[in-house]
């Protein structure tokens, strides 16, 4: 007569290593006490929040349809315009009679600035907040800086989504 024995063992429990625990603790502390870095700044003010928007983004129904493929930011003619993020100047020149500067950023976004008389050169590396030109006279009937953002050849996004939203605090009466 043969005896069969069946034994069940508890699944092995692995204790977290010191390295894993330390990583989790440090990561948690960084998330709790350090604010995230801002990626872009308002090219009219150089601040991480949008200043005064005169006209908002209006995505066209189709890529070829009319729309407002950017935002118009309040800025006086002759005022400096700054790079919204680090990047490389992709274009400085005139498009359809408007002076334009465009910058390609490491995240694949290309920002456009018009009517801006560029003080930078194509291929030049620029830093966030660096002056790239001066605002020209309006050429389309709308005042201020027209700021656009593309993520592909004909795919525009609302550039305000690249900025931090302002913190609104209500004060008691």
C-alpha cells in the first residue's frame, strides 16, 4: 500500500528591499512638497499663467475650414515677445504679409508668434523667456500678439493648454 502525501505551502512573501522602500518614500515626498515644473510661459508676459486673452482659440470643424488657430494676447505694439519654452527657431520671416517667428520645442510642439519682427535667426537655440522679437502693428484688424501651437503639420492646439491655469482665491466679504 502506498501513501501519498500532499502538502500545501504558503506563497512566498518577499519583503520590499531597502532600495525599493527608499525610492517610494523619496518619490512620495517630492510629489507632496515640490510643485511640478512649468513647461511653458505666456509669450506676452513671461509668466506661467495666461495674462490677458483678447480672443480665444476656435478650432475649425475641418483642417481647411475657417477658425482661429491660436489666441490673441494683450500686448502693446513694440513690446518684447519672449519664447514660451526652450527650443530652436524654425522660421523668421514673413507669411502672407505678416512678420512671423516660429520655434520647435523638444516635446514636438511648434509655437508661432505674429506679428512679430524677429530678433533671432533660424536655427538659433532659444531659452524660455528669452526675447525673440518685438510686436508689430496688427495686420488683420486684431490687436495684440497672435500665439499659435501645432503638434503636427496642420494640427493646431489651444496654446493656453500649455500654460498653468491661474489660481483663483475667493476672499470672504
